[in-house]
């Protein structure tokens, strides 16, 4: 029964948005709940499907055939990682303990570790954890967080001042179990920082962009109000939401006029005169709450 209900309001009525999306095999749909408006993948993925998906991740397969360029990958995620590091160092003291959930290879963990923070990363992908440990020599643990089949390798006595989830929560079909589990792992007064792709992104109205952004890997497309309800009902308070535009105006224009992303590395940063236009563009979409990303911070 649970797999027929909306994960937020348990409603049974929905409208199909699309059956055609990235990675789709036709057995699932992206739907919008008629009760609360949440957009989600229906039916949800099971623990085993999720685990298999991440163990068979394309990036990992590329890695196995040895032409995965790690340095190139780091370059690609550098802008986002540095933005996150800058944000975190502003909100937390140096002697704080941090847990990064869905850490991937652990580049963010490494950057904060280098700045003197005590930080541990967890990820469900065995490959990524083992590669990250070798490359960076940091504290990484393989763990599946969320759902009944949780592999709990983090000591029960372990607790944190800050827990970060960068583009993790939208992959989970068990948002409530993830949040209540992490609430328990936080010290009193501790903070949680969550970054997700925004369900309120205006470009989702573009059919091609929608078919690209909606994907098998994502279980939920959060709007601000949805994420706030999930957080509140799992005990979090002092919730503050920020809008971020990760991709540049060039990438958006390519979607609007050519129906595809910018060809060479969809840019998050642009240079020269266009950078001023880009800055203005990003400011406007964030101000109007229709940007591509939501960042939320809440306390225990
Ligand atoms: Zn609902």
C-alpha cells in the first residue's frame, strides 16, 4: 500500500507528468500529488533497486574500465564544492564535528578536512568510498542511510554538530526515515544543511529540460514548502531556505532555444561581459524562487 501513496501526505490521487524521462524503462512515472502538489517517482524504488543502481552507476562502470578521469571529475565539481565549503565555514566553528551524507568520493570531506574540521563522509557506494579513501586519506564509511534495510556502521554513540546532505535527499524514497535517523545523530542545537535540485525550477516547464532533469535516480522533486513539512514533522526547527542558481544563463538559453544543454561542460561560471549578465540572471531567478537549486538549513 505504501508504494501507492504520496510520500508526503499519503494521498492516493495523482496526475502523471511524464513517463518519458532520463533512465526510464517505462515501468515508472513522474507524478504530481493532487493533495499536496509533491512531484515524485511512482512506484518508488526499493532498497535493492537503489543499491543496485548505485553499484552499477555509469560513472563507476567507467571507472572500472580505467578511463574515468578523476582529476577531470574533481575539476567539474570544484565550483559547487568551494561554494559549499565557503558556506559551511561561515556557519560552524572549527572544532565542530561534521557528517557528510552521500559524500561520493569525498572531495567536500577532503576540503573541509584540509581546513581543519573534524568530518566524516558516508555513502552507499562501496566503490566510491574505497576510491575516495585511497585518493584523499580521509574518514569515509560505506553506509546506506534511510529505509528499513539500513546498514548502520556509524557507532550509536556518535553524534554531530552538523550534518550535510548535498544532492542526496532527492535520491531517497524514504525521506522521513532518513531525516528522523539523522535527527537522532545530531547533538542538541546541531544543524542540518540540505541541498537539492528545486522542484520549483522554472525551466522544468521546458519539455526537453524536463525529460533531462526528471530521472530514474531521483525519487522526489522538492519545492520549499514540501521540504519544510518533511523537516518539521521530523523534529527540526529554525528552518531557513535559500535559492541558488548553479547553472549559468548560457546553459539555460541553450535549453530554451536548442532544446539541449550547453555543449562544452554545462557551465556554472562564465567569464567576461556575459558574467555580469549571468550574475543578474542568477539574482533574478533566485529572487523569484524559480532557480535550479534549494539550500535549506535547520536546527535540532
Ligand atoms: Zn501528497
